[in-house]
C-alpha cells in the first residue's frame, strides 16, 4: 500500500516537472516567435536593405535566376511620372508598327508571363494608356526594363522588394550582377534612386 502511494507521488512530481518545463520552454518560444509576429514591437530585423541602382541596371535577367527566392524578390515597376502613356509601349509590345486595334489580340508581348497590364485611360484605341506591372506574375526577367530603357522613356525599372527579400548578408544577385548595380544601403528616403516612389496598394506594387 505504502509502495503504491510512493509510486503515485513519484508520478505526480514527475508530471509537475514536465508541466513546469513545458511552461518555461513555451514562454521562451513565444518571446522568440512574437518578435516576428509583432514587427512593430521588435523593430526592423536590419537597418540595411539591398537596392538596385536603375542608372546601372540594364535588365540583363540575372535578377530572375540568381535570387535565392523563387520567384525572385526583385520586381519591375513603372514610374507613371516618367511614362509617356503611349498607344504602343516598348515594354509591352515588341512590334511598334502594329495597328492600334490589334495590339491586345495579335501583338507579341515583351513579357511572356503577362505581367504588363495595359489599361485605356482616355481617347479609345489611339488614346492614352496606363501601364502597370502585376507583381504576382513578374519574375524579374528584365525584358520590359531593357526595352523601355533602350527605346522608350526609361520609366520601367527593377526594385528589390524589402518585404520579399531575405536580407542576406551576401546577396547572390549582387555578386553575379555584371553591371554592379546592386548595393546594400541604409533604410531611408535617400535610398530611392528615382526619388519618391509610392507603391500601389491592392496586390500590385
């Protein structure tokens, strides 16, 4: 009988010990995880980000293949302040001489992923058009940037999205970029090589 009581007591103490350990480990885990769940309380993981200098970038395509993220953390954007809103956009269609009414139905797209979005703003088929990039489809191939910069108004360029980038200490794209266009910079307004550029809301950048 006393032996049974002794066994029960040992089991009770053992279970109490396990519960105590679970609480301690759980508390530590919560503090670690909560830093990621509440970034405002924890502060930024790093004060530096990787950025692309659009004056050096030529849209070579390295950003698509060299990034450790799949798809790449690099995305193309179109600065509407610089865009000419053309009927036929060099970053959108390869054939500049195509008839206006055939652009959407027969035009050969620059981006094979269909990331360039063309919307009529005014004036019908020969009017004004707005071109944006669907960041969910963009893989940073750079073709739209290359065409826009060599033939168009240079409004399209590549950026490294801080919310997608892993902020590696050594960026694989930077090490392979033939133009040496990528550098690590301090987070702040001065990091934007194109001036103030506001990211669009609702899925697109």
